[in-house]
C-alpha cells in the first residue's frame, strides 16, 4: 500500500503519542516531527530514529545537545501530505498560514479555537462530515470523552439534555511546575464552562450545560453526567450498548475492587500498556443509574491518550483514505483499543 | 441568666470547635469534654482550662502525659443538661445508652445513622420541628451545605429537583495518614450517593440525586448544583436573597480575584478568623446561572467548621431555650458569622 | 514616643505580615503599602484601613475595583523614614534607585541578590553589625531557619561544619498555579544549593554544604541537619539552650503526638494564632541526636512568617532605634513569639 | 535446562513484579502465586494464566468473583523448590513455620525483621555470602538503593562514613487510602532512622546515620547522601565507575532537562518500559560533588521495582544456581536493566 506522508508538528504529550500511533498504521508513514526545544522528549525521538525538524533559530541549541536535526519545520511540512499540529494552545493557529501557503492538509488540537479549522471532530460522532476537509480540529480530551458518551447514548435514545461536571486533572504527570498542590479551583468560576460550547461544535441541537473544577491530580479527568433522553431507557440496554462500543470500556468497581482513577491506571500498568495509556473512556458501571428519562453516570478520561485514535481517524477522514467503520477498526486494532470490560 | 450545662463528648475536629463556640454563648456553660487519647488536642484543652473526662481504662495514660483529668465520661454526662456527642463515625451510637440511662438530652453528628436520633437537623430548614426533641442529629458538613442552599432557594421558588456533584476534600488538614495523594475516587462508585438520602432526612418531597468523588485536598469541599424550581427565577433575585441570608456568603471571583478554595482560606486567614474557620457556605457569585427553571451554582463548604453553628442552635432547640430567629441571631453574633460578600 | 514612619512596598505573603507586625510596634507607624494589582489582598488592606499606593499606570484598575488609592509608590516612599521592600524576587533591586534618590533607608528580602544591600541580616546572628546600615537584606526563610540554629549552637560550641538537606514546600498555600502535584524536584540538581552560600553572607568561616529538594506541600519547609562542633556536646545542653532561646521552639513528638508539619500547623490554629503563623523555628526534640562532635536534628520552617520578626528588628538596626536585646524582646512580645516547648 | 520451581506468596506491588520477572528467567518456572483477596490484581493474574493459590477460608470469595483457584497456599508451597514471600510487612514471618515444616527455602522482603532470615541481601554487596542460605531477606527499597551506592563507592575508596536523608514517597500509586495529602512527616521523628541499622545488616563497619521524612508523592523516593571515603576521590572517577555499574544509571539534568522524579518516570514511559518500572538507582549526575574526602549526591529510588532483580538473584544464591556475576548478568539481560546514562 502506498503510504501517506504524515508530519507531526509539536512533539510533547500529544505529539509523541500521535507520532508513535502513526508508525503503527499500515497506510501511514511518519516523515518527522517538529520540535522547538532540545529537551528529553527530543532526545528520545532521536533515539527512536524519528527525524526531528526545528525552527532555524534553534538549530544551534539542538546541535549543542547532540540531537540530530533533519531540517527546518518548513522543510518537513513541504514533504508531508498532511500535518498533525500538536503545538501548545494557540500556537497551532500561528502555523496555519504555513500549512496553507504550502497547500497542505492539517489537523489541529482542542487547544485551538474552533474556527482554526473547517470542522471540529470526534470519530464516533461525525467522521463522515469530516471527509475531505482540509483543516480538521480534534476536540479536547474532555470534549472527546463527553462526545463518545453522548453519541453512543444517542443510539439508544435521542439525548435532549446534558448536565455535566468535569473534575479536571490539574496537570499532566510531566508538568512539575503546574499546580495547585492543595486546592479545588473552579475553571472557570462562571457557568457554563466552555466545554458545553465545544461539544456543540460537533453535535448540534443539544441542551448542554457544563461546570468544571480543577483537582490536584495528574492521572485522569473524571466526569459526572446527567443525560435526559427522549424515551425512558433501561440500565441494561445502556450497559450492553457500551459493552459493544469500542473506545468505551466499563469497569465494575464492586466486582473488581477498582475504585479510583489511580487503580484504573494500575490495571493499565499491569496489562503492560505502553505509557499506561488508556485511549478508551472508562465508565464506572456501578454509577450507571436511570431515573425516568434521566441517565446518570461517572467516567474517567485519560487526558494524555484519549485523542490519539481521534487524530489517526481524522487523518484518514481528511485525506479520504477509508470510510468510518474501516478507519475506526484499523485504528483500534493497531493501537490495541478495547471494548467491553477493562477487567 | 442561668446557663445550661453542656458537655462535649469527643474532642477532635468538630468537638474542639463546638466546645469553643459553647464558651462564647451567653446561655451556655461548657462543663467539660470527653477525650479518650492524650494527644495534642487534649494538651491544648488542658492549657485552655477545659475540664477533661476520659474512660476509666485511660486514666493512667493521661496521668503519664501530665494532662489533668477531672473524672470519667460518665461523671461528666451526669453533671450535664445536654451532651454534644462528637465522637468518630458510629461511636456516638454506642454512647446513646449511657445518655439515655442518665436521662440526658444529646446531639449526634452526621457520621451517625439518622435513626440514632429523633430528628435530623439543619437550622435554616427545620429548627422549629426540632424543638423539644431529646435526641437530635446534626447532619454532615456536605448535607448542611446543600440544605442551606436548598432551603434558601425554596424561599424564592419551590425547589422540585436537585442534581448535585460533591467534590469532597479527602481528609482534614490534621489527618496525615489519609489519602489519596494522586487520584480521584468516586465515593461511592454507585449513584446516587448517600448525601441525597441524607438531605431527605431533613426536607421531604424533593427529587434529589447526588454523585460524589473524593479529591486530594484538605481545605474545603466544593459542590456543583443544578436546582429545578417551580417558577422561573431571576439571577438577581437569587443573589439578593443569598446576600440577605446569614450563613451564606458570596464571593465574586472576577472582582476580587478569589478563584479557588485555597484563596477563600487565605482571605479567612487575612481576616484573622480563628483557625481560619468559615462556618458560612461560600457561593461563587460568578457561577450563579439561570436557564429557564433551572439554577446552577458552585459553592465551597468548610468541612471543619460548617456544623458548629448548627450544633449551637440544636442545643437551644432541644432544650427549648430560644426560638429559631433568636437562636440563629445569637449564634451568628457570638461566632462572627457573616452574610453578604466575603469581600 | 515619636514613631518612625515605615512604608511596605509589595503587599503579598511577606508584605502583609510585615505591615501587620509594624502596626503592633510601639516605635513604628505604618504609613502605607505599595501594591500593583488590585487583588483580594488589596481589598483586605483597604478594609483594614491601610493606605494603598500604586504605580501611576494602575490607578485606573484600582479605581475600577473600588479600592481607594492614596497616591503613587513614589509619594509613599517620600513620606517614609524607611521602606521595607517585599516585592517579588528581583523586583526589589529595580526599586533601589528610587529609594536611593530619595535618600531613604530600605530593607530587602531574600529573593534579592546579596549585593543589593550593605549587609545580609539575621537578628540572632549579626544584629549589631547591621546597626546604621542604610540597606539591609533580610535573608530568605530557609536561610533564616538555618542561621537561627547555627548561631544558637555556636553559643554551646563553635560550629565548624554543616551538612543540611532542605525539603522545601513547593508553593505557599495561596499560590494555586504552582506545582508540582506529584513529584520530588531537586532544586537545583547540582550540589551545593545556593542556601549554603546564603548562610555565608551572614556568618563567615563555616564549612557548609546544602542540598535542596522541593516536595508537593504548602505548609512548611523541613530541614535535616548535621553540625560538627568543636567540642563534644551533650544532648541535654542543646535542648536546654534551645529552650532558653526565643524564636526557637521545641516539639516533643512522642509526648505530644505532634508528628508532622500539618500537626504543627493544627496546634497553631488551635492556639488561635493569627493566620496560624509560626515565626519560630520548630525543632523536633526527638530528632536531636549527638554522636561524638556531631549534632543531628530536624526542624520545620514556616516560610510565610519566619522572616517577619527579622524585618522588624532590621528596621530598628538600620535606624539605630534600639540595641539587639531590646529590639528582639519588643518584637517577640508584640508578636507573641515564644521560646520553650510548643506544647 | 531443568527449571527450578518458584512460588510467589503475596501478589501485590512487589509480588506481581517478581512473578513476571521469574517468568522471564531461563532457569526458573513460576508455579503459582499465593493471594488472599480476590482483587483486580488476582483477576489480572488469572488472565495472564498464572495459577492462584489462596487460604482455605477464602476459596468461596474467589469462586464468587469468578477467579480460578488452583488450591491452597500450602499446596503451592509443597510443590515449590523455593518460595518468594512478598506478603505485607510482618506477615512473612507468620509464614516461616510453614516453609520450614515443608523444608522449603524461602526469601523474605524488607518489611520483615532481619532475624526472619539467615542473611540480609543486596546483590552488588553480598551475593557470595548468601550462597546456599535457606532463608534470605531482600532488604527494603530504600536500603537497596543506599547499598548499591555504598558498595559501588567502596570499589573506588573505602566508605567510612555515611550521612543520608531519605525523602520517602508516602504511598505507592495504587494505595489510594494512604496520605499525607499536604504535609511532611518525619519518619520517625527520632534520629537515626531504622534505615541505617538496615544497611548494617548487609555491610559491617560503616559509621552510618540516616534521617527520614515522608513527602506526599507516589512516584519515587529521593535520597541525599554524604559519604566520607578513605582517600580523596575524583568526581570523574565516580561518574565513570557509576557508568560502568549495571543497576545504577545516571541522568544529567542540565543536558537532558530531566529535573525531577516525575520526568524520570516520564522518560521510562516514553521508553516503553513495562509499568514504567525503573529497577536501577537513578543518580542525578549534576549532584555528584566532591569536597576533600567527602562525596555528595542525590538519587531516586523507584520503590515498586528496585528489589525485583535482587529477588531474582537471591533465588539463585539460595539454591546455588549460578555465581554472582553470571546471575546478575542474566537478571539484567532478561529484565532489560541498564547501565550508563538514562538518556
Ligand atoms: N495534554 C493534554 O492533556 C491534552 C489533551 C488533549 C488535547 N491537548 C491539546 O494538544 C495540544 C498540545 O498539547 P500538549 O499537552 O501535547 O502540549 P506539550 O507542551 O506537551 O507539547 C507541545 C509541543 O510543542 C512544541 N512546541 C512549542 N512551540 C512550538 C512551535 N512554535 N513550533 C513547533 N513546536 C512547538 C513543544 O516543544 C512541545 O514539544 C494543545 O492544543 C492541547 O490543548 C492536550
Ligand atoms: N471532620 C469533618 O469534616 C466533619 C464534618 C462534619 C461532621 N463530622 C462528624 O463529626 C463527628 C466527629 O468527627 P471528627 O472529624 O471531629 O473526628 P475526630 O477524629 O477529629 O474527633 C473525634 C474525637 O473523639 C474522640 N473519641 C474517639 N473514641 C472515643 C470514645 N469512645 N469516647 C469518647 N471520645 C472518643 C477522639 O479522641 C477524638 O478526639 C463524626 O460523626 C463526623 O462524621 C465531621
Ligand atoms: N513566600 C515566602 O515563602 C517567602 C519567604 C521568605 C522570603 N520571601 C521573599 O519575600 C519577597 C516577596 O515574596 P512574597 O512571597 O511575599 O511574594 P508575593 O508575590 O506574595 O508578594 C509580592 C507583592 O509585590 C507586589 N508587586 C509585584 N510587583 C510589584 C511592583 N513592581 N511594585 C510594587 N509591588 C509589586 C505584588 O502585588 C504582591 O503584592 C521575595 O523576595 C521572596 O523571595 C518569600
Ligand atoms: N511497595 C514497596 O514500595 C516495597 C518496596 C520494597 C519492599 N517492599 C516489601 O515487600 C513486601 C510486600 O509489600 P507490597 O508493597 O508488595 O504489599 P502489597 O500490599 O502491595 O502486597 C501484598 C500482597 O500480599 C497479599 N497477602 C496479604 N495477606 C496475605 C496472607 N496472609 N497470605 C498470603 N498473601 C497475603 C495481599 O493480597 C497482597 O496481594 C513488604 O515486606 C514490603 O515492606 C515493598
């Protein structure tokens, strides 16, 4: 198979995972990554044999650190069929003119404003609409988690209303300068939080309000959600639907004793998952509760990895490589993404 | 004024605060506290000139620590008109037979089952019903916070439905053995959490569902709440009602830059409050949001102190010392409890 | 008594405490504080009736926040006899030209380089040398802690060598953006850390090496120290000397059950100390251990308040208001600073 | 090769890692694991095809959880040539009579008292002395870390004195009930801590004093150490010796930007290590500092995995399977244990 050439610009938490995922795809080739600082992630990329491109001004710094550089980020973009931009919040937009001037398709991440792209994307929700779009924005980790749940629930009964609380991990594990150490921080103090609006960039016509707070933890986000659906639904139907939906997994806390985000991560470590990544949304089965037309649930979102399969699918949607079902299947198979019970 | 004799059995986080509060009441006298372990809290009680009573078996331990003991807990109860039981979860119930056999009124805390007492209590909600009751249970910190909001909102328009998420502080500051250090823990993983049921022990006829998670912080709980009220309400009406309700205070995050539980505590420290206690519920004004008949808000609950004024009022209700408004006023005045804006 | 006019420039963690302390001195008058951002600390200063001065550009911001401003920082400095500069790290140095041009004495804090001032200061060590100095730098919280111990030990037997490990609190309680959340961070990774050098700015001729790491806590620093003294010393002599030295207090962990920085803070709260401040160094008596000419110990340093009495004394030293013993006594009395056992 | 039959009794943090390691050894066969609670770790063992043995009373519980059980722990021990006991602190000793009565060799962990075994063990220090010993105790994670450094330094110049501070991780990542959340806890408050004594169970004749504190983190311990050696040593010699010693790795913070325990773990994740385990001691190269006969350094200890290779080597020593160098080499090769630079 002729492989499409993918460049990843920005090689941090998301970029390094997307780069590794691309290297596992049968229809893609990673041509290199863009990186501005010669930090340990750059050293590891180099050790893995990944080509590193940087900005002209930083060539000297890389040389000094003994990290091989293949050229400038512009050189890299030129060679690519598509660029996955995983630079920090807001930086992606500043790169868009480059991608445009060189006529390249590009993906952006949730840290960018929605209007950076032609469409905001979540594979289970709107893969088909994204087909052939030149610029696609993969929504943020929290929004991806919510959309997976909402779009799956929609298959059982139309979701009319969503009220969710997002308890955000405050920082990624590697971010040693970010706090808080001992506080809960409304984020923002006003309601609704921006997450509701972000959900609406992908699916329309839902009455959704979100509230968000930051908690001093690094492992996963946790959401509590109340959905109001058109027709009364049955708890078992929800469980069965979730069990049959890849990228959603269930954990039964009373049967398995897994009762926290830390223990979910521990299971992932014990299962030998690379970086203990969990790209699936992890629903606490015990929390699924129905009350008339309302459905309650709690689930965890592994912020570092949940958008990785979304990026892979978005590449295929943008370049028209595969249809929805096929792309999702290939992505899941190559990345070891599960459905069913975690344990 | 003839003062009623109050004993506090269990001198820890709650007990030491209730004891201090009793000493500030014009109509009460603290006759002593019950304490089983000769720890630093016992040493401080002794230094403050508070009489300490213990169980027979521990007299020796106290003597060895140089802490004066006035007698056994039974001696103390005999002398009292009423006992405030602030022993750990479940221990209160084991003391009930003693209080009964000596014919003493008693208050219990939220860590006991509701049926330990004749009524569960929240001053703003059901003071009058508690009048003359021999055994009263002051509900837990989280339940107290929810009830203050619900009963106050009820004055504007009948509250029909409540959906709340409770982000619990994992431990009190002094509890150095309790975690988690880095995890979010559904508590419990099943929905609804027991808090909903606890609210219903005080006010009936509300459709309430709660979900709770533990976060690794010691300072305050934080709740996100959605109330559905009978008639569409106006944001300004809610704010004005809150501003006129003692034991509820507002903080405007955008005007004051106070944006977290840690900064609320910092303000309390700067205001010179003893132990930085905040017995008021602290509502983020920015979070108050109305959408049709729904009201959204976020507020903090200082777990260590919120039930202190409730205990003082419950003593008066049980012994019929004062009417609702008078008791609440005296309690608020003596304890420096505010209404209006924190800042 | 004619009071000296003191201005405090920079009203944050240290500045607000120094301002409060000045207001308690019989020989000082707080003429105002310099503040650049109209945050909650400014609102509280205003409520306390403290005059606020700011930079010209920010007058509008303060007005908008409804905080009264008395003039510019330059106006304030003009009126003062001495300025205590408590602006952030490095900012103090940028103000020095202003203080100089107006001919004012000034104190700086440990976040400034040593050469900003004529002398680095620690009251127990070098009060007399600082007499009449126009510019004095009060050393940092960690250095102040180490110096109190070293200078006190010096009275028993000459300290020849110090090897210390500093486990730093990562952020102050109010600093909700600072981490880490879950990491230990060598600070710096190289040895010796700058603290050793900072100690030498106050006392000469000691062979001192320090290593420092950051831990995810906000309450106190904790030091482990090994001192080698000229003559073999006796554990009891050390304890007795400490017990007779104000600004050092002992806590016996096995007798009082106080076994952590959190419990030290809890005791301070229970004792009703304002903001739970502990300007004394808190030595774990249990940790004092001698082995030949070596002395081992562990102690806590409350970073937010330990330098407050030092600043008060430095004002007196700079302006020649009192001799060492008298100043220290007045400062201790007005601020409630103890010697002996915490409990 | 005829494989020796190894049983692992206690399948938690250490046990599951030792079990996995045994399965990678050419000369060992894992015959099963002893497990008392049917928790998620048991479910995973079952999924991995590991035979589970339990105590008679718990057979029902396992059955109810759907976890297959192969028999009782006694059955398992009977079948084994050697048992690695990785039950919780103090439980190992209660199993010793069983191992003795069945005539089986056994290893114990650092949570047991030294006298549970014939010898305390650290591969780099005293492999040869442990040869043929029926009962061997693998010392704790912190002691293992210290011993690797001390015994390696001994090869350059005799270590005469060690002064170390141990900043302990408070809990393992999975332990969501353990704190503290926001405190530093001397552990114990008295000096010396037991770690010094534990080092002396393996190597004699060193003047060692340790002080230990707990910090609220789960990732790694961090030690600061001062060694006094017989002859003045050169920083480069130390670095070169470390670089040539397997089970010790260096990280240069200024070159790689890895500046914390969290970033060390991040590198391990990026390198694809299973469970991000780091059985090597990780020395901050920047911290290595010499001053006359003193050597200073700081290093991290991954508590969950550092004793795993030690257990494998101890099996071989006990059963006389291989000599020291060969065993260490096979263990390192099979477990991917490095020497040199982390990056
Ligand atoms: N971390 C998460 O939890 C998470 C989850 C979902 C989405 N996102 C989104 O992904 C994007 C990337 O976030 P991240 O967490 O991976 O950030 P990161 O800081 O870990 O990585 C960003 C990378 O971009 C590089 N970079 C910085 N400036 C650059 C420039 N001018 N040109 C090229 N490269 C540059 C940095 O060196 C770094 O390697 C953001 O939009 C973020 O909102 C993050
Ligand atoms: N801490 C909170 O946040 C909080 C908030 C609201 C309600 N409560 C409730 O208040 C009650 C007390 O909790 P706490 O946090 O103050 O606990 P705590 O552990 O701080 O204090 C309990 C005290 O009771 C003493 N004690 C233990 N056993 C005793 C016995 N047999 N006889 C007499 N005294 C005994 C202990 O020495 C201790 O002083 C519980 O029901 C709890 O659920 C606690
Ligand atoms: N916080 C501690 O633990 C601690 C302990 C000892 C010493 N110190 C030292 O004290 C000094 C102040 O630190 P802090 O923790 O109080 O900081 P902070 O940030 O809490 O307070 C600094 C204050 O200065 C004000 N400010 C900022 N820029 C200013 C400017 N240009 N002009 C006037 N005011 C300005 C800020 O508004 C703030 O109020 C630093 O040198 C620090 O190293 C801090
Ligand atoms: N966790 C660490 O950081 C660490 C590091 C080095 C050494 N150690 C030592 O290793 C030993 C084990 O510690 P851990 O952290 O793995 O503990 P753990 O609690 O994670 O695992 C202990 C296992 O033993 C099982 N168990 C409990 N009681 C049992 C019984 N009666 N019979 C059989 N199995 C039983 C438990 O189910 C659990 O699976 C201790 O001696 C500890 O001191 C631990």
